[in-house]
């Protein structure tokens, strides 16, 4: 077995030199400022050993990666009743498609497409006022990452509030079908804000550790969710975590993961490690181009694919 | 860790008593004759130890499970060029949908929906005459299962040839887009025949062992495919193996698997075991109702989910 | 040729007695109060002779019939540039479908489905402040109907503002594609208000006369639009005026027409007459059930179909 | 009113000089041989006066125009029961789309898209052996056109039989839904052959006269269909006669019409005339480019639009 730290260093160097870096997302104006040369990679193993390389301490907008954590939080609040509002099948469509919603009466396919994550946010909001709901989500991230400095990037949230018409279309469409309970602007407000949480690779890898270890952070001993729930969240990440590129990610990387248009990916090697990678350039499916390549090399060199040695 | 044999026996008994048995498929008339009370389960571990229960030696029509093996065979023939003809993303649609084909210029989403498997069959046929192609597929199954008695159920093949209009629509549609090279009736003939292969749970579990063990049958030592290819086939099974119920299967069972409308499911626990289950009654997504429940219990009791303990 | 007045009386009586009256629309709560027994019919011929029967002077919510007039107004403002924002093909879909918008990059199929009418309203709004735009639309209706008492039913407008989430989804979706220029809430506000204009059959038939007579009201002599434009608006009404029931209306009635969910229909017999009918109960396609039947009988008895004697 | 003969001559000359001639269809190889410079126009008025210009006596493949006549024939055989198998709404889709069939359980939207015409052909075939059915269709065309020399172009029929995979997909899909009664190859064989009938503009205009004159050829006095049926066929032509360009044709030309990919268009001016035009180059919707422009000029100059003067 190769040494974890050297594999991580090696891959970061390989990535640094590549000319192909994907395209930085421009549809949220604030995200377009990201440096396409940035690359960070952090792996935290079962013992808590951290292997980090590149821009591992630069905060970036986690965007859709937040959907994993809002799903976890909402499942804790309402349990499996959540699945009456949101499915758990791959959508076979881009992240922001509305076609599926019309054919399936406003029930989003899964919690990791935008519509599904908005519906999950709405469930959290049903227990709280908007400001409190957002506070709860942020505190949950700080707790998981063991870092109270994690904050929302208000410029990104404001940018998306001004331009998020497609998400407003999705939310209004679900509202018309009774899948959203709260006023659309409240639900969208909380949604845009939790997508705008900024984290570093280090913080993100730490926050994802409970998913790699049967629901418990092995260092703190905190039980976040029951083992079965952790497995199931991992399963949904594997089948649905990369929009219309989920099959490709499973095929190449072989780990449950969730990407965001900010260029981050959280990946989980069950029993082994929590992994966060960041590079702002995206591929055609909206997933980090170098992030995915880095993870493919990592699992191959370490033999970590869940699909076999 | 509970004893494998007793877990298998236990589950078979639990299944025997359940009143809910799903609905036997009727769209291929010959399949409608299957006994809804039948249930078989076989697990073969890395050491070659066989745990069997129920109707483990009764042959049934493997139907779409054959798609795993024709994919393996075709990848061996044409390599990764295969992926120019067939995608590897979940379809988000039922097994026989034609809508996706129109939107995506005749390229099927993945090799496990009908259209994709027909395109794969056509690739095999491009190297052979129809009769030889079918012979090659059958011999491959006999070789994998180490059992030369495996045969095609001609009555099932004839039944589907008479009624398979929807598959003929898919094949003609792909032919119109240049995705099928051979005469449609040849390709469909070979496709219907390999779906009509009859196997027992014991034979099927044996045939699937290379997928559980990095491409090699650990008892015979035969290398069927390279390790990476085995992992990738497993990945496609996980994301696409159960049509529009693939997410649900991953969520509940947590293993790569492939179902057939004959009521069989082949599942793979990487590094651990190859598993075959059979019960003819299907759920709404066309997957074996009790087969899925049995696998869910098996992975839970043995801690075999690929998504964590 | 039978006498116009007696044909109109006759049909009104036949309709009064029918037990099948369709279903009053409930999705806008305020509309649900309409009396399912109401029925009004007014025909105004080329000489200005008025044949009226039933509830011909009871105001009702014209709803989507307003789309004919906002289209006329917008064409007068921006000319054929309007067709860059809106198509003129039948949609093959229900009035509020969003699927087509996704496949066609936010360009609505025609100006008579909701999305198309919202885009047309947005064009009017680009020349005016919201309050003025609405005033202009209302004054245009008063001018056409020669009746300054025509007003907006504020309760209906408010009811739709509170519940029109599906229209908000359409508007936001088009905004995301750059098809809507103004703030979504302004455009929707004007749209909901012009749909809430209340008119009687008599007023509506008068307002539609320019369409029957080459763009000119033959009594006042006012030229509203050029003859070619009048013909073209009639053509769009024929192919697209009844949502997914447009083919059926052409097949049975044989006249250009536009229906509204308030139960009104405006129909045009070119060169002959302008016709308004009202009965609140709707058929499965959302068009007035008795209104359509009454028009079918009218054109048959008078030989007015544009498709031949 | 301008003189009919001089208008027809004038338009033919204008068309002769235009450089934009559309694209000759290539998907049926045999059709690709047509001369893009060809242009013919024939108008036969109520008195039987014939105005002809250009290549009015050159036979061309009528292709989908035959659908008008098979619809007429099938309605005569089975009456309005036909509408249980085929709808009469515009499809909002290209001529050969299969998506709509899947969403609507194999029932084609209207008799003028390929699927609908295949279903209509199948109804005719249910009364006859294939050879007789084809003979009946051909004799019906000869009778209507008063010309027994009309024949099938066997080279075109053979060409389409070899390449018509998309139509085979449509037919098999309908067969799977029970919408096709006869063996698919019989139905397709008759369909491809009636599409391959070759006619001149003169023959076609003569054959369409019953549609312009309440179901009766005013010269022969033959009643082909009842007046109401003639009106209804005209209505379906107007809303569905030009595939996804039907709205555009109604908007610009203002007459019921049916186009074929051979470049012909039959148009009907109710009470006035039957019109046939031919020019092989097609526009993006698959309709004759110059044919449509010629008809637009004709109706404008003669004031023949059904939507008003």
C-alpha cells in the first residue's frame, strides 16, 4: 500500500501542471472570480491522520455540497417522512431541469438536484423561522467540521438571490404542487445562503468524516446519524451526487461523492477516509474537472474503490 | 459475524412465508407460467464455500441479467470503443423507454436498459454470424458457471420473438440513427435468445464470481477481465442495474446488482461473495420483489454493504 | 339561411336544459364561485345587428381571452419583432406546461399559452410603468368594446396573485433565459390583472369585431389593425386558441376562437360576425363545455365554418 | 379581383428566378434525385377552370399528401371509430417523433404525422389483403383525379422499404400498444407504397376538388364525402397538415393544406378552388420552401385566406 501523504502530494503536483482545467462557473456572477489555477486536496483517514496538499486552507463556496448536510439535518428532524417529498432515484437530467418535475407532479427525483435540495430546505424551514433555520444549518456545519469560524459568503448569497431565476422557477413549480410549505422567498433565501457557505478542503473533509465511519466521527466520538442512515446517504451520493455525470463518477472514481459548482467535491471511502478536493474549473456536467481526475487517481493508487480491488 | 449458511437459510425461510410476493411478469407469455411461490438463494464466498437455500437448483429465465455478461463479452471484443455506442449514465426511465433515445440521437443511456443491451448485442454480432454469436454467448455463460448443461429456453425465445414489438421499435429507432449495424431481425434474434438463457441460482452465482474478485474466479484462477474492468462493470450495475429502481436498490441493498424480469437478481459483494436470488414476482419497477428484500436482509445481517458498516 | 336571432335564441334554450355543464374552474379560488347554470350568447354581424340570448349582460372574468387583445396591443407597439420572443406553433401541451420551455430555451410556443401571454405582457410593460401598462390595456378594451365601464375584478386578481405559483414558475424560467425583461413580479402583476378584466358577452363580442372585419370595426369605422394582421391573429387563434383542445375546436366548430378558464369564448366568423359565449363549466382541456357545443351548433346551422359549407 | 390565370403565371415566374430553393430531401435516397429547379402550380376553380404554370405535368412523389386521401378512404370504411385509434390535435413535434407516442400510450396525435398515417393505413388493411388494399388506394386516387394513368413509383417504394427504420420503429411501438392490428411489415409495405404514388400538380389539384366543394367534385358531380366530413378533413389539414410548421403555414398562407417531402403541397380554398404546387426543395420543417411562398402570394393576391379579406 503506498503512503497516503505521498500519494496526495503526488496527485496535487500532477494537477498543478495540467493545462486542461475546465471552465469556471459563470452563472452565479460572484463565483466567476475564482482562480482557475487553484487546487486543494485533503484526505483524513480513520485514525484522524490528515494528508493535505495545495490550496487546502483556502475557503471556497461549497454550493451543492451543502445538500449532503441539509439532507442529514432534515432526516434528523423528520426521519423517513422526508422521502414522501423527495425521491431517491437518479434523474437522468441536468441539475436544474424542470421537465422531470412536471411529469412527476412536483416531486423531485432526489435530494441532490436543485429542486430536491430546495424541498429539503423547506422541510428544515418548517421547524424554524428563516433566520434560525439558517443558523441551525451553519452551526451544524461548524459542529461537524469542529470549526466555529465557518461562515456564509454574503456576496455569493446576494449574487444568487439576484440571478437565481431558474431556482425560483423550480420552487414556484413545487409550491404549485404543494411540495413546498413555506413562502417561496423564505425557502429560496435559506437555500441560497446555505449554498453560499464557504469552507476549506480541510474543514470539508473533517465535516464528512461521519459518513465514512458508520455515522460517527471517530476522533470526537460524536454519533451524528445511525450507521444505516450513513450508508443510505452514501448510496444516494453515489447514484445521484453528480447530476447527469453520476454514472461517470461511479465508473471512474468508484466512491460516493457530492460536487458543487464552486468546484469542490466531497468523497467518502467507507471505513477508510473522508476526502475533499477543490478546483474551480468545471466539466460539461458541472462537476470539478481536475477534482474528479484527482479522485480517480487517488482511488486507483490506494485501491479504495467500493467496487473492488 | 453471523454464520453465512445460517443467515441464508434464515432469510429463505422468512421469504417462504411472506404473503406479498409481487406480480409475475406477463408481457412475455411464456414467463407468466412461473410459480410465484418459488424462491432460491445462493451465496458463494471468496473461498468457494456455497451457501444455498430454497429453489437454488431450479432453472429460470435469466432475462436481463444476461446483459451483464454480454457487456463483459463485448468489452472483451471491442474494448472501450463500446462506450461510443452506449452511455453509462442512469436513465431515469423505465427499462423500455424510447423517449431518451429520441432526445439523445439513438445512443442508449447505458448497457442495462433494453436499448443499450440490444446495441451491445449488435456489437457482438458484428464479429460473428447470428448463430455463432449466440453460440459464443452461451459458451461464455457455460464457461463462467463451469457448467456445460446451461441452455436456451427456446419456448421463451419464441414467445418474445412473437411479442417483442417494443424491443423491435427500439432496435429500428437505433438503426435509423446508425447505432445498429446488422439487420434488425438478426440483432433482435440474438438478443431475445440470450435473454432466454435458463440458469439456476447456483449457476448464476458461480458465473458472477469474477465480478466479486477483481475479474478472476478465485477457485479456477481464470482471469475473465482486468481488475479495473470488473470494478467498472460493478459501478454500472450499481447505478443502472435496476432500471428506474436503481437508486432504491442501492439505498436498501447497497450492492451492485442486475435484475431480470424472470425474477432473478445477481448481486456482487466486492471481495466477499457472488450472490444469486430468484423469486418470480416483481415490484412496480420490474425487479424481483422478494429477491430485493432478501438481499437487503442479507447485506444488513452480514454487514456487506459497500457503503459502510 | 336561417334567421340569426332565432338561431341564437334556440341554441341558448337548448343549452339551458342540458344536465352536462362541465366543471367550474377551482384553481383560482375566486372563479369557483361562478354559477354553473349561467349561459350567455351574443352574435354581432357585419351590419352591427346584435343577436343576444341568456346571460348576455352578466360580467364574467375573461381570463385568457385577454391574451388576444394584449397580443394585438403588443404587435402594435413592437411589430413583428414580437415573434422573436414568442413562437406561433401549437404546443401540443396543456396551457400551463413548462416542459416545452425547457426544450426550447425559454421561448414559448405561442402567445396563447400562459408562458407566451406572460412574455407578451412583458413586452407591453417594457414601454410603460406597471400601473400605466395596465391602464393602457384596460383603456384598449374599453375602446374596442365602446364601453368605459369595463373594469378589473380586483378580487380575482388578488386571488390569482396569492395562488399563481405555476405562472410564477413559468415567468421565472423565462427570466432565466432572458425572455422576460422586467422584474418578474411586475410582469406577473400586470398579467394577473389583465386576466381579471370582467366583461359581458355583449362587450366581448363588440370588442372582437375588428377581427371579423379585416381589422376595422365596421360600425365605428375605427381601423384597429391592418387587414393582414387581423387575418394572422385569427390564424393563431385557430391553431392555438384552445390549448391542447385547439384541433378539436377547429374540427367541431370551424372558427378561430379563444377561450378562458372563466368559461368565456370569443369566436370570429371572418366577414360575417363576432361571437361571444359564456358558460362557466369547463371540459377536460379547460375550455367552456357548453360554450363549445353552442358554437358548434351555431356554425353548423348558419353554415359559417371557415372550412366550407 | 385579379385574373386567376395571370396571377398563377406571375407567381410561377417569380419562383423560377429565386436563388433560395430549400434543400431536396435526402433521407429517402430515391427522392434526392429530384431537380431543385422544378416548380409547378395548378389551380382549379369551382367552375373547373384550370390555371397552370411551370412543371404542372411532371409527376412527383406525393409522399405525405397521400395521407389526406387514405384518411378520407378510412373514414369511409370505419367512420368516426377511426378517431379511437388516432387523435386530431397538432403534435407540436417533427413528423417522425416517437416521444409523443410513449407519453400517450401509442395513440398518435393526428392522422398527418407518420405514426397517425401508419395507423390509418392499418385500418384500411384490416378490410383487405395488402395487395388489394394498395389497389383500392390507387384506384381511389385515379377516380378522384379522373386519370387512370396514376401509378406507384416502385423505385421510391423500394428505397423507403430499405431505409424506413424510423417508420418501422413507430409501427412496432404502436403494435406493442395494440394500435396496429396487422403484421407490421404488411402495414408498412402498404404505407410506403401509397406514399410512393407519383402524380402531377394537375392530377393532384383535380383529386383535391371534393375538399374545396363540400365533399363533391363540382365537374363530375361525384359526392366523395358528406359536407361535414369535408369540412373536418380541412380543419385537420389546417391544424396538423405541416407537422411542426402547421402554425406557420396557417399564419402565412391561411388555407388548409398538406405537404409531402417530395416537395408537393395540396391546398384547399373552401368554395373557391383546389390548388397543387410542387418544388422539391424543403424548409427546416420539411415543407416545400417555394411551394409555401407561392401559396402565400396566391392567397394574398386573390384574397382567398379563410381568415378574412
